[in-house]
């Protein structure tokens, strides 16, 4: 007579298999709910006011002279150095400069390196900065502007970029952090 050797795994599964499968299903459901809860608790894309915000361009039909870059260094020929460029340098046929969004003018100043600068504070933590403007700035601190309101004219008052000629040095912050204006403005094919 032969003695049949039993496989302990098979015997265990025959005896407790229903419990193993039920446990696996419960574990899968628990993991699904946990992952869903984690994903739902992650912050959404940055809210800048929802669909009601409509950005205008800071210039009519602008050409990008130097694009925004927080990672790749770009040459500043005026200062003869390589640097991150946390703004857009724009130029247009008439070089007139407009507010990109409704807001309040919170600063109008002259700075040797950036020239004449207008700062406009918008809703939801957004602030736009218009540098290298001429002396004929058309707004003052406290003025309320609409998107598309002319605020001045781009010139070559920014001594840090003097060799670029007349241009607008445009930058934005969101909650005091520099952001890429390309994420807000429709500058495709410019």
C-alpha cells in the first residue's frame, strides 16, 4: 500500500481558501477606499479665480524676445552673465503696455536696474509687474484698472537689459512666488 503524501499548501487552501479569498477582497476594497481618499485630499490645480478670470495680453501682438525660464540659464548680454530669467521680455510694433487683468495699482516706482515699474495686484494672490516702462506712466497708486487698460509704454529704462532696446520686462507672482506668465497668457505663435 502506498502512502499518499499530502501538499500542506493545498490542504490549507482547501480548508481555509474561502477565508483567504474573502480577506483578499476586503483588503482590495480597503486599499481602493484609502487611495481614493488620498487622491481626493491632494490639492487641485492652483485656483486663480475660476473661469471668470480672462487675461489680456500686456502688449498688442507681442514678440517674445526672451522667454521665462526657472531652470535653464539664459545669457544677459547687458550684464555679461548667465542667469535664470523669471519674466518675459516682450516687444510690439507700438510698444504700448496694458494691464493683463482687472486689479489695483499698488506701486509705481523707478529702479535703476529695472527702470520704471508698475505693480498691479489682482484677485486670488496674483500680482503682475510691468518693468522698463517710459516716464509717461498713465496710472498711479490706488487706481483701479481693467484688463486691457493702457498703463504706459515699453522703453529701454531697465539698465539691467539695456542692450535689448525698447521692451517690456513682464513678470507675475502668485502668493509671492514667481510664476511663469505663459501659464496665464495666450502667447502661442508669438
